[in-house]
C-alpha cells in the first residue's frame, strides 16, 4: 500500500503554464522570406531584354482588345500582392495550429514547384504579357520562358492545390451517404483522384480562358483539334491543357488524403520508405516535394511531345505583344504572314523538334495570311 499522500498545493506551488517559445525554424523562415522579397524588389522589371524586345516598336501598342483593357495590369499586380499576403497568413496560422500538417506541407510544395515554371511556359508555348512585373530575361533558368517570367506565378498553390478541397468534401459526403460498402468508401483514392480530375478540369478551363482573354498570357501555338478560339489571340488548348494540369492536381489531393487511422498517404509512404524516421515532418515534405516535381515534369513532358511532333500548328493571331519579338521557333507565324522580327527562344533546336534550327519559311505576299496586319484579325 502506498504511503504517498495527496497534499494540496498552495497558490505558489501550483504549476503555471509557460508560453511556448518560438523555434529557430520560424525565425529562419521569416528571414528567408524577407530576403527573397528584397531580392525580387531589387531585380524585378517591366523593361525588356534586347534578346526579347522588338527594336522596331516604340511603346506597347496592342492590336487586339482584351477584357478590361490595359489598365487591369496595375490592378493585377496589386491583387497578386494581396493574394500572396493572404496565402502567407493562411499558411502561418495553419502551421501554428497544426505543425507538420500534410495540407500545410502540400501548400508549401505546390508553391515551391514554381521553380519549374519557365520550363512549363516553354513547353506549351505559353507567352506572358511583357507588361507584367518579371524577373530579368537574361537569367539562365528564367530565359527559357518564351517572353517573360512574371511574379504572379507564386500563387500556384491556389491553382494546383485548390481542387483538393471541394473534391475531398464531395468524397466525404458520398462516403457518409452510401456507407462503408460503397465504391467511394472501398476505393477512396481512386474516387478522390477522379473527383479532383473532373473538378480540376472544369476549374482550369474556366480560369485560364478568362486569363487569356484578359491578355495576361497567350498560347502562341495549339493543336487545332481539342482547342477553342483557334486561330485567334485567345486560342486555348482546352483538352490538352485542362486535362494535363490534373497530372499535378490529382497527386496533390491523393497525398493529403487521410484514412480512418488519421494518417495521410504521404505520411504512410514516408514511413514505409523510412525517410528521416526521426524527423517525420521533414521526410513527408521531401516525399511530397519529389512526387510533385515528377508530376509537374509529366505535365511538361506531355506538351513537349506535342511540340516536337509539330502538331501545334494553329498560331494566335494577331500577335498581341508587338513590343516583343514574335515567338516562332517552328516558323508557323511567318508562314501565316506575321510581321517579324521573330524569336526562337532557348532550346530551339532538337528540343523544339528542329534539330537544324528554325526552318526556312517562304512567307506569303505582304498583307496576306491569317496573321498579316490587314488580315481578318488585324
């Protein structure tokens, strides 16, 4: 029998809660974010590098009318800054409430894959508006973009990870409605992947068609079949783009799915692979980041096959950014009667399906062709 007695504690003896100290990680992350912001402010620009700029054009005329006109650029910059600040607050609050949450880790991963964005602009002929604040075009990785690499792409988390939330909500509703013997309960990952694919396709099509019509960017070349508004400045590779972006959306959703044990797919993969077993959060992040990068490369590979096959024959006419050289690595713009000068960009030989460089093109007579100044779109 224990002889210990329960002795009432005096007011001075009662344990007091001590405030949780802020870890070094938070300070390091804050300092890194501040340094990055200052670095971007010091290097951002709207001027064009001579490699991209058209020396024959003064100012920035627009041969086509965009939704909202041209004043939206300033609004877009302000809206982007506000959006990024909101995302930052959401991430900080979410991390403080649930450190190491798979959702917060995926939030970070789908932001950091932006390092690949110049490649993923080059692959599908995505040409951004030079009016956008952007990184110097002469930097090695940045130079892969057909025109400029803008700041707005840092909001990718909303784009690639956003469909997960309505998809998992619908999945939970279906599981509750149809019970544990239903397909959605027995095969939750397949169900979530399919829901994310459908929601992501619709979301991407709606969003990108709007953005292209605002003049934020264009797809300079698309496959005529499966695309919409073909032959105009606003052409959009509907099937090809809206389906391939789900190559990123679906893995992002599946990795964050939690089963009845409370563990996410990413956490289970990390434990099975025994990656940093003493630091499970770091291990989970690395697994997520690796898978998301491979998924994003799959998106780029999809469009690279389209590029080298020369299937993307429809050009966006008229070229909407005359202050920049016409991005025409395969000669289709010149063949359509567009007025140069032309730019082939980086990776313009074998990577673009042109091992001998841009082919020789016999342009149509002046004023003729779909992209001619006096053409149907002029």
